[in-house]
């Protein structure tokens, strides 16, 4: 069994890095907060007896050698970057549980055929730039050089941020893993929803991960005086945007499985007494079925253009990122099921509405995830919480899952 106290202490310690006065954690990719978190985890990895290194994409990796050092590795981990003002479990639980798993193996002299590599992926959340999963995309060889030119809100590109962090963006291709070199990828993560809580269970096995699109809407009208412009003469992009956002809610509700969110909206120039000139907002649209998601998107786009015409404003869209829904492999799901049975835990399967790095690795190796119950289903918020007992239960399931995968053929 893993050491519950050590895992919890490390979670609490790591949870202080990037803590904001608002109570949440902000640890964006390639920032000093993320660097500090990586240094802390690198120290834990060394305590666990791992060989620690960073790959060309800035993924932090701790390797436990296998008895067959050329056998495909079992990859296990998650991410250390966060959303703005986020919680302390989303990402770190998976990384620290993975460290705890291999440290427990090493402390008990447990050898495995396959090498095991613990990974903390760079920029899973995409909070800083316009897309996420930079580290796992690089590992899958799916990151093009021109994507490194995208800039953050301060005009700093991914490439520049990497250079500032001591990485050479031109070498990003070196992070790609050869096909066949990874046996499986397993990630422990908080559920970030209410299903396990409703089922009154600490742990669940993920069947598949929803596919998402991020679409940037730009609505252009005419800046005019707030006091001197009669209502019928206005070309107000913010009211049009509000109508489009209502359409998003209606269309997502329609299917019963789709979720649509607008969490980021900017008004230009933003004066109290100015009818806005331009409004920009990003739609996050998801469904386990890509065809359903894309039909909803098409309907939203059609209605958005209609609203634009009616209000004499210009509506344009730009796809920022698209991730297909993926299924978790039977190999990993079965290993996790056996682990739950061994531990006397219910075998309970559920889909993931949240997206995760495994989505990027599905072309490289079989993937799978284990969920830990989230209190009130809250995440991406300072109120994100899971209990010490549930985190330990998840880490023990991860231990036996990884052991099964790393010792088997
Ligand atoms: O957005 C997500 O689903 C994940 O937290 N990056
Ligand atoms: Mn997240
Ligand atoms: Mn996450």
C-alpha cells in the first residue's frame, strides 16, 4: 500500500506554490510558479529513487529502470500547470500519486520488467496560450513549429516562453516518442464532476474522454456615444454577443449530452460611456460524440450569422483547438478493474467530461484513467477538494494498475 500521509503532505506542500490572494492557485506554463512546482516535484522524484530529467518540451520525467531496460515504458503522470485561480488537486494529484507509486515499489524492492516513467506534462490546461497539452502533443510528435508562434495576452509566444524557461523551441521534435516505445499511459485525476459522489464511491475507471473544440468569436459593430446614440441606430456587438451566448446554451441543452461554455469575453475599448466597437469571446464546446458536438457547432454558427445580419454587426469565428473524443483502452481499464477488485473496491466505470493529456497520446499507446471523487463535483476553482482517504484509495488503485502493466508482457 502507498504511504497516505506522505502523499497528502506533498499535495498540501505543492498546493502552496502559485497560491493567490483570492485563495486559488495560478501556475501557468513556463512561469516561475510552474518552475517552482517542477523543482519541488523533481526533489520528490529523487527521494523516490528515480532518474530525473526534462525532455525538449519541458515535460519533467522520473524514470524507474526495468529489468528489461529496452522494454516499452509504462508512462504514468499528469500535469502541474493550472487554470487561473484553480484548485490544488487538478494535475498534482496524478503526478504525486505516480511518484508515490514508484517510491513504494522501490522501498519494497519491487522490480518490474518494463521501465516506469513518471511524467509531469507541460501546459495541459492551455490557460496561457490559445491551446493546451503542449507537452503531451510534443511527446506524441503532434506539435508543429508554427504553433510555437502563438502569443499569450502579453504578446509572448510559446517559443519565447520556452526560451525564457531555458528550453530550445527548435528542439521540440526531440520530445517525440517512437511508436512502440510506450506500452501504456495511465493517469490518476480528480473527476471534476458529481458522478462518483452521487454513486457514493471514492474511485472510478474512465471509459472515454469527451472531445472539445475552442472557437473564438469576434463580433464587430460601431463604437458610438452611449448618451447621444438612439437605440434603433446602434450597431452594438455586445448585445449581439449576448444573444449568441444564449443560443449556445439552448443548443447545448438540446442534445442532453453536449456542454457549451463561454468563460472568456473581452469588450473593446471597454469604456462605460462607449457603445463597444468589438467583442471577442471563446466557446468551449464538448461531447463524447464528435458528430453530435459538430452538429451543435454548425447550428450555433448559422444562428450567429443570422443575429449578425439582423443587428448589422460582423460575426467571424476562428478554430483555436480541436480534440477528438477518445476511448480508453481495454488493456488499461482491465488492469484498473483487477486493481479495484484486489483492493475490495467497487468496479465503477464512467466517462470524462473534462479533457486530459491522454487524448494526445492515444495514437502513441493504449491510454487509461482512474478518477478520484470530487467534493460537490467542483473543480477549476479554489473550492476544489478531495479527501485524504479518497486520494489514497486512488493512488492504491494506480499502484496495482501500474504494477500489472509493468510486470505483464
Ligand atoms: O479543460 C479541461 O477539460 C482540462 O481541465 N484541461
Ligand atoms: Mn483542468
Ligand atoms: Mn487536469
